[in-house]
């Protein structure tokens, strides 16, 4: 594999799709970090009807930045719906998903881009469990158990051997992601997209990334109901 030491080694080639809902506190810093990465040609931000001043802040931040495409949902639909909207507008050769909080570090784009840029992969998952250069914040034990169980069930259904199906950092060649029709509106997107990627028989890689998890007090949104939905989605998109 071609060695890529940093984002500075990569020419602009990347569209970033960022779903946003009530992230006024963190979204400005995330946008600044994303746009500072050399590979980023385009940042597609889909505000999912935020009610905490996020939309107004986004309009201000996007005013003088030509690389930002800003889209607003008139009513809240969920992360999957926001991504479905965003994927339609990407123009770069490679596409990555970026959350609007500070759990994932855009400075590590070079790590997840490397397998695609070297011609080894069509899709890359950034795993929080493979080890990373800066470790991860220690938080909810039962969340990690649930994540590993869901990943195991997903692997049994798809035949893949991922360690982190629920990761935010999923990277696609544009022709791959635009070939897939997203149906899930909320966090069921993760098992759905994994099942549909597996069905395409494309080359999938996994790369270790850092993870700075946040608490519910800090704005974490996913809950136990989403876990049950994920189980249903694993069954639905692999067997029905």
C-alpha cells in the first residue's frame, strides 16, 4: 500500500457529508477542522431542523466559504435521512461521513483514505476498536458490548469480518455510495449501508482510528431503542 503520512500528502479529492442536529456548541470547531484538511474539496452540511441556533450559526459560517454546500430540512427526520439528502449533492471522487460533534478527528482522514487512494479498496470503515495513534476516551461499558454484539450479528449476516459496523467514519468511492438507495431515516442507516455494501461485492477495508466519545450530558443522542432498530435492520436488509 502506498504510504500516506498525513493529509498534506493528498491532493483534494474528498466530499464530506455532515448531518447536523442541535450541535451549535461544537459544529463551528468541527467545520474549521474539516476544512483545514487538504483532501477536502467539498463539505455538504445537512441541518436536520435544529432548534438550538445551529442553523443560524451554519449560515454565518458558510457565508464566505465556497466549499460548503448548506442544506436545511424543514422538519426533523434523522441521521439516515440527512445522509440520504447529502449524498445526492457530492461531487468529489471519494465521500466520507463526518459527525458534527467532536467524537471523530478529521485530522485522521489520511488514515481512512489511504486504502482507496492506493487502489486497494472501494469502501473503508474506520474502526474504534483496532487501535489508534491517540487512544480513545473510556466511557459506557454496555455501549461497547452492544456495539460488538451488533457488529457480530451484522458480520454473521453479511459475511464480512468488521470490528466496528456502527462507526461514523465510512468512506466510499462516489460511484459506490450513489449506487445505493438509503431507506433508513435514523441510526438504522449503519447496518443498512453495511448490508448493501456487502451485497455489492466491493473491496472493503478497515482502519484503526481515534475516538473521543461524549456523554449524554454532552449531547450524545443514540439510545437503547436504536439498538433494537439496528437488530431489525440487520435482519431486514440481509434477509428480506
